[in-house]
């Protein structure tokens, strides 16, 4: 019985570690999406009209298969254009970045507790 309990405890610990690893990776991915959006808007010549257009700029810049979805880009744009963040502004022409990539890195670090994986609500 003791061996079975140890095995069960070990499996539960591994399960918790897997969940933690997944949570950390989701947060890293969210931060990378924010930075990819900033970089894409920096590269754009003028305003970018839609989240889908921003996503296509990201697709052209990235070498990996980890391209954010349009919804993830839209969420990143909403956060970055929030008045309390102010890294992106939106007007009738579209989205424009108001900061540079280096400041974006600092911004993402400062948003540590705000950036949440998709589908997670507080």
C-alpha cells in the first residue's frame, strides 16, 4: 500500500509540474506575442489597418511555426493600446506603435502579472 501511495504522490507531483510548465510557457508565449506585435508595427510604414494585417507582418518576420493567431494579435493590440499602457495607438487609419522594441521589452516585463494565458480569467 505504501508503494502505491508513493507512486500516486509522484504522479500527482509530475502532473502539477506539467501544469506549471504549461502555464509558464503560455505566459512566455503571451509576452512574445506582445513583442512580435510591437516589432511588426515598428516595421510597418505608417498605420496598419487590422489585427489580421499585423499578423501577416508577424508571419513575414518569424522563422518559426509559433505564429500567433489573429485573436492573439487582436488581444495584444487591445492591451498595448489601452490608455494605461499606451504602447500602441489606434485611429481611423489603424494601429501605430508609440514606443520602440527595447521599451517594449521593459513594458512586457512590467506587465508580468497582467499578461495571462489565453482563456484564463481573473
